[in-house]
C-alpha cells in the first residue's frame, strides 16, 4: 500500500489496484456551501427516517408495514394485501419522478439524497474521527500493525457496527410497532428469532458496506447508476469541469488557464476520479470537487465555478434547454401515475368482501328443499368498527337465506366469516339462478359479489 494517492485514469476502475486487489480511496474533507447544504439535507432526511415510526396518524405509525398481519399503514390510510396492485402506481410514479429529476438535474439523487451516500458520509466522519485526515489514513494503511493502529481500527469498526445496528433497528421498527420492538429488545434473541436474524443480517450487510464495499456500490452495483447514462443528455445538469476556462492547466504564472493543477478536486472525490477528464459514470454528483475548487479559486482571487453544476451544452457556451421531449414525457407519465393513484386510492372500499361456496357437495336436497351454503368473509380495512348488512338481490320470492341476520359488526382492521344458508323449494328451481350478494357498510358503501344457486333442475 502507498501513502500517496494515485492519479486517476480513464483506463481502470479507481477502486481496484493493478493486481486486482481493493484500493481504498481516502477522500480529503471538502468544506463549502454545497457541503453545508448537503449536511443539512442529510440531517433532515435522517430525522424523517427515524421519526416516521414514532408519528401516530389515526392510531398507527405514519409508515408501518405490518407484514405479519398483511396490513400497510401510510399516513392515515390502511391498505391490505388485496390492495397490493396499487404498488404498481407507486413504483412507476417514483420511477418516472426519478427519471425526470435525472434528465433535468443529473445524479442529484445520488449526491444529495441516496441513503448510501448519506450513510457513507457518516462513516467517513467516523473514520476521520478515529484515524485522522486523508494523509494520516493513507499512512496508517501503509504502516505496520501497532497498538495505536489496532486501537484506532477497532474503535472505527465498533462505531461502524453501532451505527449499522441503530439503522437496522430503525428499519425493523417499520415492520413491527415500536412497543413490540422495545419488548423484543428486552427478550432473548431466541424468542424472536426471525426479527433477530433480520436485524443481524441488515446490520451485517451495512457494516460490510461501510467498512469495505463503500463507493464500489455506486460504481459497480447500483442499477440506477448504470441507468443514468441512458437518461441524461447534453442539456442535463451535472457536475463538470469548464475545460475552456481551465485549460491549458498549470501552476500560476505558467498558463493562461484557470486550473492550477493543484489536484484538490481529485483529493476530495469519494470515488477517486478526476472530473477534469470529463463526465464519468463514477461521478455521483456529490459536489465535493465544486467546493474544493471554489476555495482554491477564492485563494487565487479568481471567480468560482471552474467546476460547477452545468449541462454539457452550458459548458460549451450554448443555451441549456429545460423543456425537452424527454423531460415532458417523464413528468407527464409521473403526473398521469399520480392522478391514477389518487383516484384509485379515493375509490378504495372500506372493506374487502369475498364469497366462496362451502367446500364439499355444491347443494343438498332435503325434504323438498334445495340448500346452498356460502362463506362470506368481510375484512374491515378501517381503524374503527363497521357494521355490515347483507342483501341478496335477483333471487325468486321463495328464496330464503339465514346466517347474516341483523348484520355483523367487524372490529377495526378485523375480519369476520359467516356461513350464509340459502334455501329454495325444489319445485321452484327451473334453472340455475344467478344471485347478487350485496354487502352494505354502515358508512354507505356497497360491495357486490355474484354467485349461482345450484340444484337438480326440474324442467
Ligand atoms: S481544484 Fe480546481 S484548480 Fe485545482 S486541479 Fe481541480 S480544477 Fe484545477
Ligand atoms: S467528481 Fe466531483 S461530484 Fe463527482 S463524485 Fe467526484 S467529487 Fe463528487
């Protein structure tokens, strides 16, 4: 290992040495206006992530994925497994919004809001705190194992693990309620083995990511990272280097370009690239190189923005077009999806009703009467009790039914199953009779199910 950073090249991946081994990138700390805004946003997003399970709306956490009971609570709305098709609108809506943002602002999600970026920023703070700045860390990597190195490394990995465990427990609280999580934490792991295994695996994966995998996730694994080159064009914003202004580069006094080749932009880059070599897939748009270069320009009394947010057209001195067919298409599809989701969510019934014929023989003939039996299952999707009544439409006058008299009251998010028995004099059964079961809820909603009355047909 070497204590001096290598110059990035476009011919190799920055995180791999020539012999194929892992090369750790020790990015220097960048400070400036973008670093401050990114830190602020990271604090806000982390606070939202931690707080959502604590915020109660209609008696449930704001976001609660109760997989055990197949109920999903989202800001006061409750969905059950039968509503899973709505996920299509949610996922496609999120996808098209991300496409739109990328077409417009490049990898703004990666650099500002992606959990991987935010978690790694915290890990880098821990690393700086335990092992010093980038130069010290490179020296530590190259040095032999001493007591001091062992203590620093152990402290760093212990803090990574603690951070991973906290994140994993917060994630678990989205799937079990907070009181349940607290109760589980006070019992032995064996009593809640599935949850323990979940936390153990998530924390282990996070620790591996923070301690070793790191920026490789963005460079080689993340599918969105791979996709973004297909989403951006010459008008998409991105972090880039103004070649016209910077070149020819060189030390002050020997060049007419503004770049003094100080390599500060390379030293702060968390993916180890040199942005002056042009737009690259490895650039996550973290803006560290903008802050670094702006501070160099300030010291040289030159105007900032040698590295800046701009489009490829902008860097070439052309106008950046914000309204383009692809941005209109992506935002149009996202808006369409949002409208469809809103309409579908508003029309969701407060209950789910299913109707099945009792298994076994389809009908019974006894004492001149034909009998059919159905199971009516009513699932209350609201957080309050609802009373349901049953009507059977379209049957002949002589059709009688029992099993749902006076209605049933179903507890909040509860389920009731009733056996409904229908009888008809055999002489009245001239053909199979189509039936309409109508379940009416106390809040005025009507849900219909169809069935057929079967029996021996007397022509
Ligand atoms: S920080 Fe700015 S001046 Fe220094 S090498 Fe990078 S682009 Fe050039
Ligand atoms: S090139 Fe600049 S914006 Fe891109 S990852 Fe490196 S430091 Fe961040």
